[in-house]
């Protein structure tokens, strides 16, 4: 079967660093993507990890450990506009489907 | 920039009606997807297509069908709408079948209410 776990909510203050963890179980795994969705908006792609290690894109970094079936999204220098839902999305080789869970709702406080 | 356009932002239909949700992408993407998004359940894949006239079932295809007659257009059909199909429907596209890591580009969604 397949499963995906990430915290439902995280709260942090402006300027802080926050880490959103993701554990997954899926057959034919080939990579882990992260998406951001603001209320009322469309999910937008943030990052992708195919290999173990850290990928950095500005204030956002994403990490993957394939052996642990684990990844995280790290957001630095938090801004109010980072308040959104964040989805980790493992992809499998079965027809290129990307699997989404319920996501993590991030609240950034002043 | 890729643009994925869904024909309606809000739609209200009656139980038993046949409903068509249309999606068009303008970047010659091969793959197209339909998801539904419900609170606490995230995005769940209904159907996807990796080529014209090709379709594959996702995780929750029951009660839905799809049509892809042209590369840029992917339609979701509710043959007989039911109240449990009230949801936000998101269409997405991605580049090609060879680029297994190509990101999904989403439309803004259609909020369907079935009464």
C-alpha cells in the first residue's frame, strides 16, 4: 500500500525557521516534491528531490533520505506570506502519479 | 509561464445532472490530471492522461469519467452528480512522460456544489 504522513498544523513566528517533516511509503518511488497552496489558490511547485540530500532554493530548502522514506521542507526567515498549506508529494513510477496527503497548514505569527 | 485554465470557478448543479468540468493547458504538456480536494483529505487523484485519447484511473475514479480528444484539453465528467461529489476540483498538467520529475502545474480550481 501507500501512506503519507506530515503534521496537520505548524505555527511559527515571523523571522523564525520552521521544518515540516514528511514520511511516506509508496512502491516505485522516484522522487519527493513539495507544493505550496495559499487559501483559495492553486498549489504551486516549490522543490523536488530525486537524490538524498539537501536542495536549496532561496529561503526554502528540501531534504530527502530515501533509505528512511523521509523528507522535510525547511523555511527560513519566515514571512507572513508564507502562511499557507504545504504538501509533500512522493512520485511513483506507476504512471507518473504524484501522491498528495492532507498537507501541513503553516501559520506565521507577527 | 504555463497556464492551466479551468472553465468555471464556481458551479452549482442538482443531483442527477450530468456535469462537465473543462480544463485547457497552453504549454503542449503531455500529462494531464484531475484531482479533488477536500478538507482533511488533501488532494486525491481521480484520473490522469499521458496522451491524447489515453486515460488511467487514479485513486478515486468511481462516479467519474474523462475525455481527452485534444492534447491541450482534458475534461472531467460526472455522469450523474451526487451530493458526495461536492468538492474543489483541480486540474493539472506536466511536461512529458519521459520527464518523470516534471512538476505539476495546477489550474485555479472549480468549486462544485451538488444540491
